[in-house]
C-alpha cells in the first residue's frame, strides 16, 4: 500500500470494524455520472477504499443516474 494512503486506510478499517460484526467486507458502489472524462479522482478513492478492506464496485464513466440506481438495488 502506498504510504500516502495509509492514514486514510487506517481510518477506513476502523470505520469498517464498527459495522461488520462477522468480519465481512462493507460493499460500496462508486459511479461517475457526469459526461466529462475526468475519472482519476474516483479511481483514487476506489483504490483507497479497496486497500482499506472495502468491497468496491465501480460502474465506470458516463453512467446515467437511472443505471446507477438499478445497480444499487
């Protein structure tokens, strides 16, 4: 894990431990709904959450709100 992400990962692991009684992973859905191509930020967040032990589902770029809602349900 990158040293720059370690403080974030430590806090995320502490947060995850509060909500997972059985030691399972919390699942988080990330989506990029805007039409621009700037998705680096969401990818950095996804990697940080994954490194912290979350199960990350990234839907990709250019998704509609309806599609993201359907995936979430």
